C-alpha cells in the first residue's frame, strides 16, 4: 500500500466516522421532545433518560445494522461481479428472516408444552442464531442455483435471489397464520424492518457478531479485488478461490443475519451505499469495504431519523425499511438500466 | 541446458513437463494423451484449429484444471495440487479476454500481479513497487498508469494484462491468444513482448492462430488437432504444406519471407483444389 493510498484510506475512514457522528448527533437531538445536550449530560431528567435511554441506543442499533448491511453488500457485489448484488435483493435477508421466524414459531409451539423452555428458545440469541443460519443457507442456495454449467452467472444468481425472496415472503405469510396472535404481532413488527429498542445485551451481542464478520471481510478485502476479475484469473494470481469465496459467503451471511435479527428486513442499504462510496474512493476493496461500512452506519442512522421525524405531525412513524425501500427501489432500477445501457454500448 | 539455471532455484529442466495428459469436460474429451515440454528461455507456439485442446493444455499447466490421466509438472510441482500462491509465483496466465468489470487503474491492475508475493492485505513493499514500475516500463504503460482500465482501448488493455503477468515475476508465462482482436501493429508488438520475455529467460507458451506470426516469432511450434499433438519442432519443419492441409483442412502455399527467412504459409483462397 503506497503512501498515497494510505492517506486516501485515512481520509475516507475519517469522512465516514464524521458522517456517523453527524447522523447520530442529528438523530439524538431531534425528536418530538426537544432535549438539551448539556442538560442530558448534567443528568437532568427527562433529557438524560431520553438521550441515553431511547435515542442513543436506537441510533447505535441503526449504526450497527447499516454497518453490517453495507459491508455485506460490498462483499456480495465483489463475488457476483455486479453492483446490483445486495443482501436483500439476493434473498439473503429473506433467508435470515425465515430462519428467525422458524425459531420463533418453534419457541411458541414449545412454550405450549413446556413454558420456560419455550421462552428460552424464543429469546434473542436463538432467534439470531436462526437468522444467521437462514442467511448462510440461502446464500449458498442462491449462489449454487446461480451456477450454470459450473460457472457463476451473475444475472441468473440475481434472478434466483429475487424469486427466492418472493418465495420466502410467501412462506413467512403462511407461517404467520400458524402463530398465536401475540407471536404474530411480534413477528410482524420484527419483519417490517423497524429500528426499535433492543436490550443492551442483545445490542452488544449483535455488535460483536457484526464486528467479527465485517472484520473477516476486511481481512479478505485484497482477495476480493482479485475475485472481481473472475475465478480463473483470481486462481492464477494465487487465490485459493473456493476457500476464499466460502469464507466471504459465510462472513457476509453472518453480518446480514445479525442485521436482520436486530432490525428485520431493511433493504437496499447494501446497494445504495457501496455504489456511492465507490464513486468516492474507487473500486479497491481495501478502501471500499471499510468506508462503505462506516457510511452505511451513517446512512441508516440518518434514514431512521428521517423515518422518525418525517411523519411527526401525524403522530406516527414508518419502519426504516420503508424509507430504504422508497429510496432503494428506484435506485436499483436506475442502476439496472444504466448497466444494461453500458453493456449495450460495449457490445455494439 | 539454459544458462538461466545458474540464477534462482534449480528448477527441473524442462520446467514444464506434461506426460500423456487427458482431460474431458463432461463427455467431451479436450486433451487426450498429450505429452508436451517447454524450457526456460524458449518461446513455444501452440497451434491448431478451434477445439484442438490448446487452451485446455495451458490450463492444465497453470493448474486450473487437473488431468484425469497422465501427469503435469510445473517446476517439479503438480500445479493443480500445489498451493495457489506457490503456483502463482512460478506461472502467470494472460487470459484471452480478461474481465474488466470494475474501474481499477492500470497501476492497480498491474499491482494485482504481486498478490502472491504479498501478505493478506496486499501491502506493497519495495520489491513490489519495483516490479510494477519495471512491468509498466516494459509494456510502455507508464503514461497510462493512472488511467482506469475500463477506459482503455483493446490493445492497451492487452498490454496491461501482459504487464500484470510480468509483475508476477513468474518463470513460466502462458498466453492465451495474445493477438486476438488486435490490429496488425498491436499483434506484432504483442509477439515482440512475448519474444523479449523469452529472451529474458522466461519459458513462454502462447496459444496462437496466426501461423505466420507464430512462425516468425516462436522458437518452436507444437501443432494440435482433436486433443492430440500431431507435430512439433522448429517452425519450418512443422508448417509444411501437407501438414497444414492435414491439420487445418486448408491447402496452402508455403514459402519464405525474403527479408527474415521465416516460414510463410498462405491459403490458396479461390482454388478449391485439394
């Protein structure tokens, strides 16, 4: 890494951290109940309780989820060699949601027979484990079915992911009908992609899992550069392609699973953020991956603040997943059409 | 024995040794009992019609495929079983149509050739920077070093990927149709670079379609057809009228370049005599 690159890395990461601080600041200070930062720091109630009990944990949760989703999106785009890849679009988030749902329903069923055991299974860690397992399995499924004649066909994998997503949504709707009413409500709230209020222990555990998996992706970022060239070239440049790809799959799925466990289905963060950050820092994943993760955190904190504040006069708020889908849907179509146009120009 | 064996580790001679190798893609047998050797300092041209097994043969040498029968040795190692990093230090492959989906700069792409010499995060040391500068200079790319590869012409891109292979500092350089889709000047330039690399002590093996370029630039030609080697030797011995007709099914006139003495074959277009 040259000195120039190191200074670019410092600049990109510095800007990313700055963006997080700004977004968290906005998110914490704005709301239906105006608070004073000084009063909160001095321990004056209710300012202190609102800041440290509600707004800061919520911003932290949004930051962790955005960090995970943007990093996972960046890694999946490198593997698929396509900027349209994203945990939500590829059905990885859907698989995680299905995994978590199955654990929740099993817990509901178990508590009818053995109450305490059911409650234990329905608590946050097993549901999160189910989400991670669901994410890992669906990643392997989508990328497996996206191989045609032994070669990964990016367009096929994307289509498989989109279909898998619709399939999973149907399965979850069916499962919801089987759930007892209180579980169904919990499920519904979780799946719609809302940044809520998790217990500190859950938030801490999720953060550790996200940092571990994104850290793994960071260590593999130089290999990701080579994988964007194609399997054969990466192999001839010295990459153990199968092992590296399996590790990336696993880490990206774990990050997605943790994000889904914490906040449900929040789509398109991994699409929008890496694309914009790539314009800023270029395609080198050693810069792109950490910078995307940081800007992803800032992005989701900002989007959640927007969701919280935009409908304030109506006394209601949409889940942040609705905001990201509102931004991400058109963005996906714009990227798709631009890519198709470039491809068209390249072949004619 | 090549004088280059005095430098570096004592590689076996020949450095590339394929014995009775066979490889099939499903039912289709691509290479069937091929034996092939190549030495350091030598520029070998692999010729043959489409589907003859040329690309499969160099992929076997690069360790990207494994033979279902027979053996492949690269500097004494089995390139399919050896660690990829080790193989990448011994052997570079320039693919026919390199992928260029992301807008990396020329220097970044050439630096990727150093991966097998670097740690996990690819932090460049003095050796890496030196090898990259050397490769950029050798391929006349210094003025393009900061440009995005996606914005280059076809000929310039080929040079970038050739430079990446040089930066890899391999002992064996495999080129899959290095002249495809290039205009005449760029074809000649590509062959000159390959020749220069061989003179510098590398073992260079290129899949080629242009018989005259191959005859002019290569030290030795290997002709393949239907998964088998049908002839090998100096260009003048391999490219006879009879053999070209047998292998490619095309009647040719064979002569000599008056300026260089290289063998020239020209298809008898228009006369359908066989």
